[in-house]
């Protein structure tokens, strides 16, 4: 590993290898001092230290006053736009609450869902403008224009302003300080400020259906209106935050997918992977790499003494690459639960635009992978940002692709990311059958008697068990049957308890909550198929074999298990026309001949594998050796972590009431309902994100009552005060809570 003498997050070394740079300092001196920039600062590199500083507003301030700063307080060195106070970023609680509420109102998940059709329309229109060319700079034609158009259209700027403002915002983050381009950027930003001031004046006189008009109508807690200066700052934050951060993220991911064509193909074959994979891309390529705070009192960070008035670097990027939290953090793993990432910050200053950023990113990736899937980046001529100290990304991404047709008004929206695929619903167990030793087949129907969502072979259903554990089970019934689903569950006696629990509670008439189906393992079109199943991994293989047979095609199924008695659905597989089944019970024939099976297939044969991790790893190794990796498709289910099980469990819950002081409404929170769900019905615009108690975005002030804290954000001292609560996971110890909502 490289070593560096003096820490400077804006240095050429940090720019050229930001992952290695932070890793080197994390290993030799995780918290230390730098003499670079503004009389020096304290730097941090570990997740725990970054989290601590970012969460502790009392000791680590975001205000200019704390450090006697003339420039912006949230970056090192201070930003160039020192004259404009950035509400609420440069304010500490409780002063920032009123302004944060404005952003939460317009950027809540529900508000962003309403924007998705508009985002799709802009994306289709923008891609139409270059799809026939075959050669472009992806930043110039897509990753900058799309966020610019969406953000400025939504806020209320006329079309002629979109790129006149969007390009300078990008230039601010990419240009060298003092350069001619930087000067043009500042002139463009001055134009944005002028136009925003004009539009606020115009909307006060004549409101329209846009963000500016809506925010003008809002009132503070005391009933007074927000001033032009306050609205100017809040809306300005929404503009600058909405444009280049998404530009940077999308560009980085497009380059990554060019470098990893197998991952690109995964996302093309299984678009649902992008839903869960978005947070992993955000963790790895978060565009805002660092911010800063100013210490208000003598304290310590990670054992390092820090004096009042010292500046502290808060590098989100370093936290996201801490191997103590994310194993092999330099890798992108689409099946990783990256919801703990700090790309959007944490606590009261967590980015309220997280949901909009995800929506714009997903739509752009969707457009590229569906309309120009063979794009090729000219990696020798990509140009990165001049510094990765505060922001990272690509300034220029030259690419070629096969020209395609315009779509005009035929907008293809990325619906996999809609809330519909994330919502839960109830099912009732209709039939429970023992189909092999320790294997139950469970058939479920919609609890409300309606039609279940459609699915295709390879899809899985996420089941919430009574304990709160979440488990994923492949669907193995008939896709065309909208009345029922069938899953199969192996009792794993040495497992983590999920399968054991389902076996114990699986009786006809029992209700369970589910989510999905999602499909990370779709059946692709091919001339021939080899389906490799190990044990309970036969469940998706059964659905695939049934579909292949129905199409009049052929496939070989290589099915291994401990014994014939443990091998479910063997008879169903063998009865399918065109499906050749080789059963390999281990107690009779040993292990399946995986190498022989793969070598016997012709190139281009689709190879599917689902089963124990050791089997999947061996099939991957063989396909690599035989040059067949592009033909291979595998699926792994990561076990739900016990933290989530604890948070979603109803065990020990008691009903209570919550009074929303500002709204004037009191709602009941029953045993089987989360506090956030009850609050959301009365206040749809509340802020939340991870819904696991990690991010702090839903932190709410408690006016009366004693919270039952179940989050991972509040310190023991903060919990003891009972002044705030994370409403996504926590509950109440008292019959009633009064919240400042």
C-alpha cells in the first residue's frame, strides 16, 4: 500500500486513487491533522468517526460563526460563494428545522413518486436528441442535461434556462480554481441567482404549479411567511444539489459498467437488480466525497484531542470504504445490503434529495441499457474532475454505440423502481404440503381475494415472518396463475432460524406479509439450456424448466441432493416434455459431474445454477476456466440480518397513540404497525429514507412521552434525554407520544 506524508484530500494523489489514499491513512493514522487549506484541519477516515462527527451537531457545527468563516462552512477549503448563506446546510438544530421542512415537503418519497413520469419523459426526449448519432460525450448529452431539465422544470424555470444554468453548475465542480472555465461557471451561477430572484417575485404576484409557488405558500411554525432571501437559499440548495451530484454518480456508474460488461449484462437481463443495487453504486461512487464541520468545544475524535474552533473533515467516501463496515469495499456487489452508506450524510443534515437522485439515476441507466446497450466508452479519453476532495465524477465520457430510433411520445418508464414493487401486502396460506424430507411446499393466495402480481421464471418473493425476519423464496408454481403463488422451504436445522420458523408457523389459513415478486434471475432466450440445481435450489429451476418446455424447447437439468428422499419436485421435472433430468443423489452417486456437464454444452447455451454456495463457486470457476462465464447465470439469497429482524419484530410491542402537535391529529399505532406508517397517513410529506434506523433522516423531536428506541443512530446519552426519536423503527414506552409534527 502506498504511503503519504501529509494529508490533503485535494491532492493529485487523492484524485488519482481516492480509495487507496484514504485506505493508506486509515491504516497508519486514521485520525490526524493536516496543515493544508485554511490553517489546517483534522481529518477522519473511519466510518465510526465520520458518523460520530456528522451526528453530533452540538460539538461539531455546520455554521460559519463557529469557525469565524467568511466562505461556506461545509467544505474545506471554504467554497467561493461566501456571500450566500446556504439554508439549511449551514445551520445547526433547531435553527435549521424550518428550512429543512421545506425541502422534505417537496422531496419526500411520495413527492418524488409523482415526478417519475416527468423524469421518464425528459429522459426519453433527451436520448432522442442523440440516439441516431452513434458517438457522443455522455456527460454533455445525457448525465448533465437530464438532471438539469428535471430539476429546473420541477422548480419552475422556463426551458430556455435549463442548460444555461445546468452547464455552469457542472463547471463549478469540475473546473480548476482561477481558470477561464471557472470564471464562466461563476457568471452562469450569477445568472441563476438573478433568474431565481426574478421568479420568486413573479410567483408571489402570480402563482403557478411549481415548487417556487408551493414554497411561497408555506408558513413557519409561528405563522409568518418565509422571506425572499430564505426561499432563495433553500431553492438554490435544491438546484445545485439536484444537478451535478446525479451527473457525477451516473457518469461513474456508466464507466464502471463499461469496465465490467458482465455486470452490465446482469442489469440488462434483470432490471430489478438496479433497485437494490442503487445504494451499492451510491456507496462506491457517491459524488459528494466530503464535507466539514467546526468543533465548538474541546473534545476528541477517535482518541485524537481536538480543540474548539478546529475544522474537521467529514469524508463520506472514506466511511463508505471502511472494511470494518463493508467487506472488500472497492468492489461493487449488487447483492450487498449497502443501506448503511453515508453518501447522503446522516442525521439532521442528511441530503433530502436522496429519493430524487435515485429516481433520476435509475431512469438514465435504464435509458442507456435499453436503448444503447452496446455503448463503449473510450477510456483513454475520459476526463475526471480536477479534484476529488469534495466531489468526484467524470467531466468527459466519450462513447460510441449502435444508433437507434427515436421513440417520440412512446415513453418507456423505469417502473421497476416505483413504490409498487417496494410495497408489502398480505397473503394467506392456502395449502402446505411435505414434498420431500424437510421440504415444505407452501401455496398462498392474496388475503383480499384479489389477483396477485404477475411474475416470470426466476422471480422470488420476500416473506416477513412473525419474528420479523425477512427471507426470500423462489417462486416455483405456474406464472400464468394469478390466483396463487407456490414456494418451497427447506428446514435448515443449523441455519439462522428463518426456515425453522416458517416450518413451525406454516398452517393453512395463516396470514403472512410479503413483498414482490422481484426477479434477479430471469430466464433469457437461448437455443439450449443447462439448469444446475443443488438441493432447494431446484425451486427456480422448476419454474424455468416448465417455461422452456411450454415453449417447445429442450433443456438438461443436473440436479444434486443428499439423497432421493431430500430431492423435491424430481417427478414434476421428469414429467416435462423436452426436459432431460439427471438426478444425482450424493449417497448413491457422489457429487454431480459439473465439468462434464458444462463441457457437453455448445457455446451460447444458457447455464443456470442455483444451490449451495460451494456449488455456485465451483460452477463459476469452471465456466471461467472454460471461457463460458458469459453464458452463466447464478442467484444467491443473502440472509436477512438480525438487526432487521429485531426492528421488524412485533414481539413485545404494545399499542400506543401518537399526537402530532403541529398537525393537530392523534393516530393509533397498533402492535403490528410501525410508527412511521401511522404518521405517514396523517403527514405524507415527512422525511425518511433507509427505514432501518441507520440514516437519521426521520429523526423527530419528542414533546411528551418516553420513546422506545430501536435505532442505531442515537447515542446512549441522547436516548436517555428522550428528546428525539427515529420514527421509522422506534416505538413508545408510554401510552402516548407527542411529536413535533
